[in-house]
């Protein structure tokens, strides 16, 4: 039992240490520079049935200052009035342009098809892909353009503030930051161009359009669902520089507001992230052993009258797991409920990932935005 307790402590302490180190590097872009020194930006928004959410997104984008930009929205076969809303904005502001997404070719995912069309339509140096449910701050475009220019990047991405309202969203969504900062060494990402360190958030991705087009952009991942993982891998395979920034104060979104949508949303991306036959057993050991098992073993060991060293080591493992979540809850304004129920969130995530792997291996389709995708 003592050996198992020490294993739990190591597995819980490692992500805590990496979080503390990563938070030194994971910073928001600096303030606005002189506008004439910034590259111009094409804000590229794929939209499919987003009539309920597209209006505040466009309002937030058009309120930006300090940088020359255009806004191009690709209507991807919407049937809810999305295109009409975009036309209203285009009639009032000549920076807004509506394009129609080409018919979905065989073997393509819908978002990749829309984004590739947007990438071809952009007329400026930087393309900022923005999901149609992400609002941004008035200085976001300029700060992201400055970040790209200062660091000489071909791709940069940030994780917006994730707004959570219901129990299940509060339990699961904050784990995005925990897994990102607890298991990805940002120093490795910045010192190496290996695809192993490729990470982005598909909700907000900036690219240098010349490089994006040269390497095929979203057409190179046409049959992949998780563009946040797959697109930066393409850039890094071509030895192009990618990076992450903290978008907590630059952008915000509410991905889900109910359990079925949350389950479906995480499920569709899982098999290209954690839920692979090679990766998921490792993730199960890392997350289960460090973030779940200590919370099970500690009360069991106490009830069984285990020796003090065992209880002390298991208590240390529980403390490390909770401390990591408390730090992230403070830093990213996350729900305290999520931090307190951390082991239950980890259990939910592991169940979801194994479900995704088993479904995908059985050839079951993944459904999203009214489309079904299968192997």
C-alpha cells in the first residue's frame, strides 16, 4: 500500500509542478502597439445555424480598434436566418463580407470545408479563425496581431474564458485548463517545433495566411474533427513556429449549456486527442492514478488502520491534486464547485474518453451540427 501511495503522490505532484511552471510562461499578449506597425487581419468566422449567437460576436469584433481588419463570415448551409443577420451587418459596415461555403466534398468535415474557403477569401496578412460563439475584447485583434509579429509565428492560439452555468459544465469544462497546463510543457513547445508539442484551441486560432495556404491549411486535415490538435501539427510538420497565449481576458464563450450537448461536444473530439488506443491507457494511469485513486485510497486506508506513513503520503497526493485545481480556479476564475469535485470531474472525463474510443473502434458515427461523421 505504501508503494502505491508513493506512486499516487508522484502522479499528483507532477502536474502541480508543471502548472506552477507553465503559468510563468502562459501569458496574455502585450498591449497594443502603433497601428502602422501591426499586420492587418482577416477575421474568419465559420457559421452554421448560429442565428442565436452570431449577432453579439459580430458586434464585439467590429468594436475592435488599433488594427486594420476585415470580417468574413462563411455561412455553412444555415437554415435559421444566420445569413440574413450577416447581410444586415454587411449593409451597415463595409468591413463585413458574407461568403457561402462550397458544397461539402466527400471525405471532408464541415468546419474544415468552411475554414478552408475562408482562408482563401482572406485579403490580409493574418487570418484569425474565430468560432461563431466567441466574443472578443475591443483590443483583442490588435494584441493577437502584435503577438504574431513580435514572435515571428505562423500560428498562434489562445483558450478563451469558458463561461459555465450548469452543474455539468462547471464540473467538466474547467478540466481543459488543467489538462493543458498540467501535462503540456510549454517550454518544450517553444524550444522545439516537434508535432508532439502541437496544441491550439479551435475556437480562436490565428495564422499567417501565406504559410497557411502554402501548407494546405484546413484542407490538409480535411477528414479530421479536432482542428485544435490537428492544424498546429500540420504547421509543425512543416517546421513552422506555433505558440499559445492566455486569451482569458481577450475572448469568452459558452460552449455548452446542458449535459447532452457537453457529452456530444467532447465526444466528437476525443478520438483525435486522448481517446486513441496508444494514448488512453497512459492518460488513464496519469489521471486516474494521480487525480482519482488518492481520493479513493485515503479513506479506505484510514478505515483499514493503515500505518501513518501511508496515510501521510496519500494525504499529500490528495493535497497536490486539490491544490492544482485551486490555483487554476483562482487564476482562470473557474467554479469552486469544479475544484472541490475535482475527482468526480476526472472520473467523468475518463468515462467519456473510453466511451469515445470504444464507439470509434466499433465504427459508430459522431454527430455534430446536424451532420454525422464516421470512420
